[in-house]
């Protein structure tokens, strides 16, 4: 039996540390968006460098988009794309399963 190429591709993204959590984090935010500084503050345990690398990776995968605002000072905002929002929605059953079956 061969493995499903779609599952393999999905877990190439979700299997990497922080990726699923970042998608879920943005999904839980108003307008599915957050500034880099907010994420840096809220996602404790993740270094700013790791956050930057993961956001770049998710942007390259088409799951988030980055917007840079230059007024009055530089502000970087990340938002889930439609593709990213669809992935986040598909994670809800996993979250529900974890709530029922895992001791956290």
C-alpha cells in the first residue's frame, strides 16, 4: 500500500515545529492577522529568529501573507490567506480530539 501524497504534503508543513501552532494562532486572532511584535510576545518559548524563519516558510507555502507598513514606524503584519484559513479550519477536529483524549 502506498501512502497518500496529499497527506505527505500536508505533514511536510504541519510536521515541522511551530507551523501548526502558528496557523492556529493566526486563526484565533481578529481578522486572522497579527503583528510580528504581538506574536513574539504571545508565543513564549519561540525565539524571534525562529518565528521569523517559520513565518517566511509559511508565506512561501502560500498559507500566510506578509504586509509591511512604514508609517509612522515600520510595522510587519501577517495574515492567513484563504489557503491558510482552510488549513486552520481543518485543524479544529484535531483540537477537539486532543481536548477529549489528551491530558494537557
